[in-house]
C-alpha cells in the first residue's frame, strides 16, 4: 500500500464490491493513525522505522459511525469493535510471518494472537481475518457458536489491487447500528463552469426564462438562480486525487484484473502491475504540473482566491491523524470511543476550572479589552 495511488485503488475496489469493513495486511505504512479518503476511514499500524509489515482496516462511510473501538496492538495485529444489531462485532486482522521466518517468531506471534482473542468480550461476535498459520494466509474464522450468523462466505477472485492474495468475503446477519444523527450535506453547484462563455450565456438565458412574466422579488429570483445553477452548473464529486480517474489508468487496472483472473502468477500480470504503478506516477506528476501552471496563471491575472485554492490543493493536503486513542491521567491508553469522550470532558473541565491560575491583579491589562468593557483597569 506504499505505492502511488494504491490506497485509492483499494478504496475503489471496496466501493465496487459494496464492502463495509475491509481488513488489510502488509500495508507497509509506518507508525499508527487514521486517515480519511473520500469518506472512507483507514485505521492502520506499522513499524515505527521501516516500511515493512503493517495491518489496518478500511471502513465505509456508513459503517464508520458504528465504530466503538479501534485498538492497534502490534505491527501484525489490529482490532476493531463495531456496534451492530443483535450484538456487537469484534474483528481482528492478523498478518502472520511467512515460511521464511524463524519458528520461534512464528510461535511467538501465534501465542500473542491467541492471547488477544482470549481477551475479547465473550458476548461479542468474533471475526478473525488474515493469516493464521505460515503460508495459509487468506482466512476468515469465527466462533463455532456464531456459525449460524454467517450468511455467505467465498473467495472473490475478481477483486484486484495489484497483489497475489485472494480477497475472502463474508456476510453476517444484522447490520451496523449507530445512534448518531445523519446530517444532510448541502450540495453546492460548481460555479467555476460559468467562466466558459457558452455556459454563462446559457445560464443567463435560463434565468431570464424563469423570470419571464413574473413579479421579480427575492424568493422568485433565488428560485430562478437555483434552478439555472442546477441545470448548467451541476455539482461535481470532489476527489482528493483526481488523477486516479484518468481513463488510461482505469483501462490498465481493468486489464490487470482480467489477467489476474486468468493466472495471477503469469508474466503478463506482473507486467501490468508495473504498468499501473508507472501510469499512476506519471498521471500524478502531470496533474501537479497542470495545477502549478494554473496557479501561476491565476496569480499573474490577480485572481488571488483561485491561486490560494490551488496552492492548498497541492500543499495543504490533510495529514493522517497521528496515533489512535489517548492517554488517561495515569498514562494508560484509552481506545473506547466513550472513554475517549469522557477523558476529553474531564480534561476540559480541569483546564477551565474556576480555580485555575489567573492573571495577577497588577498585570498590565490590554487597553482594547478595557475599552470594550471585558476587563477592568
């Protein structure tokens, strides 16, 4: 997952297959944290220094609100707990060492994974995914008592993101459950399309047609502008990496998927994997050059608003939220969503308590605050 565009390829494949939670192994990302990609939330953990090993979960937008707890345990094990109907679901993603590893390391990781499983709540439905023993690496395991909860399970050979692994899919009874209110997002029209003279003329004509034979008032005018904007300036779905939607890249991804179905160990499949990586790097470089050129042009024409928008688009990318969970007063890590919320409440109460240190009486008072009446002389 450390290659250019790999996370977006995985997200698009998860969207195509309508997945709710996708377990990831060998992510090769360092440290731990969470990052939002087009509404999907990625929770991950890896080695602190080298791009090796690493596990994570990619959670869909409709399921992320049901997350009760995410606990990164090691660079080979991560756990997530979801609130669901019937009863909560605990999912553990494991990345076991391969056959090249020492037997001592393999045995240590098996014992460690068994300990994590034993510490899970007995009332939860438990799902263990990933590698379970040496080269047996594509598994989903559940408790024997929960076998009736499994509706269907199979290997999806059509799923592809440039790996030689097969995606194992399982559907369980019930659905994710959350008590948070869903807020409807306001869809904004893409008014940048009005810079095109043809679109601008069509927009003006549409507004005039809506206002024809009507008494012009603000509600009537607002309705006319809104209708014309929906017709001629439709909203465009924002993507953090628009270069990934390049038709050439999508065509190569489709060819790679077909080659994997035929034989994922063939030279053709390996060649297409390299071709996708190269195409992603080139498309990203071209997109950066185009955005930089447009920002330079906007700056020379005095359009500072557009210039800063483009600069933020290149350099103002949101960084992954470092770490998962917070520490309590005693230095113990908290991973439960409710515990984290209570800890922040406690911290804020202590920070703004009435007994907190105040400015000395003889401290210089800012003149502006004195004039406004917020402070006394």
